């Protein structure tokens, strides 16, 4: 009884949860997005809950929008008034790296709970938005890399909780006001500021002030003696005679100041380096040297800042336009390089072309990032090849979503496929505790892989070049096979690094170190089939080490002995599959013919595998070979076909 009540209660809760969404906030967001051009990647489904929208986060009770993060989604134009300004419960707002122009709407002053505001890397203009000086809970304010002009207002002192203020790369002019709030990070570099640096800000490094019109004092060279000191506040103007006196008195102290400053600077630098090293260790790659360098500069920000400043540790430092993460058409993701660098990453594997990471982004998206090493082609060649690969869409091919190319770093972003690789499934944890990989599953994997590779060959005109069991990824409960790591060889010198992988290589590739071809793919696929059938891994070690040459080994066993000798012992528990296994083995053996011309094309291979079941059922081969319900693991299969 109690159970039933509980059940109904939870049902009630569920349904109320289902219905609850902040409708006012939703209207405000619709008002925003309907008036602002944006990338095709940003698709907000109006009939869905606003809390499920990309970039939107609700509070724990779904009664308001808590954070809005829309970095790098090609938002263009002015932020319409009476839109975002209505999200009164907003805590975090990130519109960075878009093409937003005009002034920051004055109704941003309604965002009175806002803690972090990231507007960097846009084309906002006009004077410092005074509406922002009303946001007294603001902890972090980043306006870097815009076209703001005018003076920096003294009213910044209103923001008593502010710890990070980033105004660099704008055209702010005039003098820096005396900012007395306790800032941890401060950057006004690359503006048109002049005058002397207020005492309260002199603890910040010279780089925070670099690239201005005419600044002096603080970490920079001391001001000329007759240089007026900064007005402590706009209200009180100090008589210039007093200033003169003051600076004269200071001149002896200035020397001490410089010495102390230098020592402090050196210490700071040392600290910084230590921080960077620590951070480097803690933060896993993927990271590209350049962003890391910029990130490292502001790492203390994140360390010293409050917990809410998890966002944007780079404090607005941005990659230049040409080094952006490039998304390929038809993608579903919404993140940028900075998100990627901030993601928690875990090494999935080190392969011949580079290291793969599983990256979990802040918003919860998981992707695979492949960090290529030893790429030799130019950026143009790289982009051309990636464009070809990005166009390939097939259910048995892992989609390539984005890439990044800089001098030091080449990254590829793929979908994350949940169930791991065929290699792990086939060779991982043999023995007790292992769920055997049944025949139906293996056959489906063989067929799926064949279709994937055939799609590469036929519609993509792309040689896979690196077919092996660790590049066959399995998806979902039915272990649908998807081929990954395809078409990368042209990016590397010397015929591609997969040339170094024994075991799967076709003999002609091995001998001549030539580029891989469609026919050498067929050979590798044949080896993969043998691996599926025998459960034995082909030699993957580099040359010289011994391992099984699967084709040769199978050939050495006389045909009559195949069943007993060749097939994986795990398959022996399934009955009535022998004929099919032998058929697949024969397909595999034609694939591994020594003479390339004797190998079938990948499409022919697909037909051969599909045809294996012909005659077993009446309703066509496609259903029968794809129907997962037909032969579930661990049971013997439905009635066998009679052996001819
Ligand atoms: C909030 O909305 C999301 C998305 O609709 C939903 O998954 C979640 O369960 C809701 N939470 C509450 C507390 O209503
Ligand atoms: C939008 O959301 C509704 C309800 O969640 C769903 O039925 C519909 O398929 C979605 N539309 C698109 C285009 O995703
Ligand atoms: C700031 O820029 C705007 C144009 O964006 C211009 O109209 C205005 O005069 C500038 N103000 C200052 C103080 O330079
Ligand atoms: C400073 O903040 C208060 C509210 O705390 C506000 O009334 C006042 O106008 C602000 N001053 C400026 C210059 O924004
Ligand atoms: C700073 O520059 C402005 C003009 O751009 C000038 O009026 C002002 O006197 C300068 N201040 C100092 C301290 O040089
Ligand atoms: C500011 O501009 C400089 C020089 O153009 C550039 O090196 C730096 O990365 C920029 N900073 C940001 C935060 O964009």
C-alpha cells in the first residue's frame, strides 16, 4: 500500500515536473532568438521545455532560467531590448565570441542576480554600459575584445563583489579611475588609456596595462615629475600644486618602490610559472599550445577566483578568427575551442595517428577529440581532406563533427560512441565474467562494418586506410558497428602512419610502403573478418615482433579441420551456425588474396555477406540479416538451414 502511494506521489511529482518550466523566461528567450540571426547549430524547439534548450540551464526547481551560455553561435546584430533583460533570475550570461554589435541594452540592469557576464569577442560599441554598474552581485565582468570607447567609469566601484574585470582590446580612453574594490584579476591592456596608474591597481602586472596610449606608474615606468597624479575620484579634484609636491616627495620613495616592485614582479612571475605547471598537470589535454599559453596567463584567475568563476578561466583571451574550431555541416553541437579546452578529458587510446580523448563538456555533451601528430600537409590540403570526410554520412560511419588546425595543433572532433570498440569486446577480459560475443552479433558487426567501409569507398571516394578492430566502434544495445579513423592517411607523410601497423596490412602496402588503396582496405577488412571468426588478434606490434599472421595461419589449416581448429571457441556453443561461419571465412579468404585484383570490391563484399542468409527466410535478406530479435545471445538460433 505504502508502495502504491509512493508510486502515485512520484508520478504526480513527475507530471508536475514535466509541466513546470519558466514560461516568462521562455518568452524572453524566444523574443531574443527570433530577433537575432544565429547559427544553424542553435535550434531551440519551442514545443520543448526551455530547460532542455541548448545553452539554457534552469534552476533546480525549473522556475527560472539560471544560466544562458551562447558562445560562438554566430549571433549577429544588436541584443534586442526587452529580451535577455527580462531574465531577472539569471546568474550566468555568456554571449562571447559572436558578432553582436551596438550598445549593451540598458535593461541589463534588471539582471540583478547576475554573477558572471561574458561579452568578450563581439563588436559591442559605445561607452562602458552604466547599466552594468547596478549589478552589484557581479563577480566577473568580461568586456574584452569589443569596440567600447569612452572612459572607464568610477561607478565600477559600485560592484563591490567584483573580483575579475577584463576590459582589454577595446578603445577605452582617458585615465583609469581609482578602483578600490578588491580585484583579483584586472586587465585593461590594448586600449587608449593615458595618465598614471592608480595606487590601488599597481599590484597588477605590466601586461595588464600594456598597449595603451600613455600610461605610467605602478608596474610601468614611473610618471614624469610634473605629471598629474590620477584624480582619486571624479568628484574631488586635487589642486595641481599639491600634486607636484606629492610627486616630489614620492621621487625618493619611487626608487624603493621600483626595487620592491621588481622583486615582487619576479616573485609573481615565479608563482605564475608554478601555477601554470600545476594547472598543466591537472588539466588534461586536449589542449593546443596557443590557447594553453593564453589560458595559462590567467590561470591564477581561476585558482583565486570564486567557485562561480569556473566559466572562462581565460578571462576573455580569444583565439584569432582563423584559429577557430570549425564545425562541419549538419552538426548538432554548440561549443567552441574554449569549451573544449575546459572540458574534462580522459585518454581513450594512443593510436598511430595520435591520441584520442573523451571530452565531457560543461553542458554535458561528450565528444571524442583526436589530437593528430606528425601532420605534414598544409592547412589548405588539410581542410580539403576534412571537408571530404565531413560529408560522409552513414549509419555505420562515425561522423566527423569539427576540426581545429593551427601551426602547433591539429584536432578532430567526433561523436562519442558509447559501447567501446570491437577490439575491446573481442579481446577484453577473456575468461570468467566475460559475456561471450555470439555469432549473431559478430555477423551483424561484420555486415555493418562492410557497409560502412563500402560507403566510404563508393559515396565518399575515400580510402579508410586504417581498418582494425580498435577502429570499429559499437553503438547501442545491438552493437551496431561504426567505422572510425577513416581517410586520415593523406594528412601524413610516407604513405600514412598506419603503414607501420602489421597484421592488417596488405602485402603490397607492406612491401612498397605505398599509399593504402581501396583494395588494401579490402585486405584489411578480410583480416578483420578472420579476427571476428577466430577470436585471435592479428599481430599489431611493430615489425620484428612475432604475432599471428591470420591469413597465413588459416591457410595452413586444412579445410576439413576449420571448424575444430580455426573458429573461436566461444562460437562452439552456438549450434547450426557452422555453415555460415564457413561461408564468412571463405569471404574473408578472398578478401585477403595476395593479388589485389583478385580481391572483391567492398560493395561485392557487402552483397556476399548479405547473401549468406539467403534461403533461410522468405522475406528477403535485408530484414533477416538485420533483425536483432532473431538470434539473441546465449540461445541457440532459430532452425538451421539444411546444409546443401
Ligand atoms: C526540469 O526540467 C528538465 C527538462 O525538462 C527535466 O528533465 C527535469 O526533471 C525538471 N526538474 C524539475 C525539478 O522539475
Ligand atoms: C520538439 O519537441 C516536441 C516535444 O518535445 C517533439 O515532439 C518534437 O519532435 C520536437 N521537434 C523537433 C523538430 O525536434
Ligand atoms: C564612441 O564611439 C561612438 C561610435 O561607436 C562615437 O559615436 C562616439 O563619439 C565615441 N565616443 C568617444 C568618447 O570616443
Ligand atoms: C550604485 O548602486 C546603487 C544600488 O546599489 C545604485 O542605486 C546606483 O545608481 C549605482 N550607481 C551607479 C553610478 O550606477
Ligand atoms: C589623456 O588624453 C586626453 C585626450 O585624449 C587629454 O585630454 C588628457 O589631458 C590626457 N591626460 C593625461 C594625464 O595625459
Ligand atoms: C588582444 O589583442 C592582442 C593583440 O592584437 C592579442 O594578442 C590578444 O590575444 C587579444 N586578447 C584578447 C582577449 O582577445
